């Protein structure tokens, strides 16, 4: 089933949202720009374009490069943060505020 939006654990995800794929450190994260949402066998998958994002001097994150030119599938339970983020800008360069980055230094 192909969806434009879906509610998971009280959070509404929709096409155009940003999901946090992984946290590299407190200033660098990998994010996915949601292109569409698939539901199969009671599991939700996001079809995303993956980007690397860096925190800028104003504390916003900014996409700085497309990390994979191909769209990828990410299961909703595998994302690093349950909150979808709002994209400001274009698909080539966008900004977003991340409420919290969970990272532990070793």
C-alpha cells in the first residue's frame, strides 16, 4: 500500500518530512527526505533520499550533501528519532531544527 501520510505511535509522518536516519555526532547527522511511504505486512517503510546534515552557527541543521543518489527504503522502527522534522528550503539545500541529538562520546 502506497501512502502519502501515516500515523505511527502518535506521530504523523508525511511526504516531504525529514526523518533522522542516524546520528554521527552532536553536530553531524544523516537524514532522509521522505518521498513516499509504503505499508507492507503491517510494517511501515519510508522511501527517502539520504542527506548528510551539519549543525550551522545558528544551531540549525543544514543539508550539505546528498549521501546517496538512489532512493532507499528505511523501516519506520529503524529511524534514530521518532519525531518527523519540517524541511525549510528546497530539496537541494534545506534547513531544519532538530529538538535533541542523542549522542554519547566514548
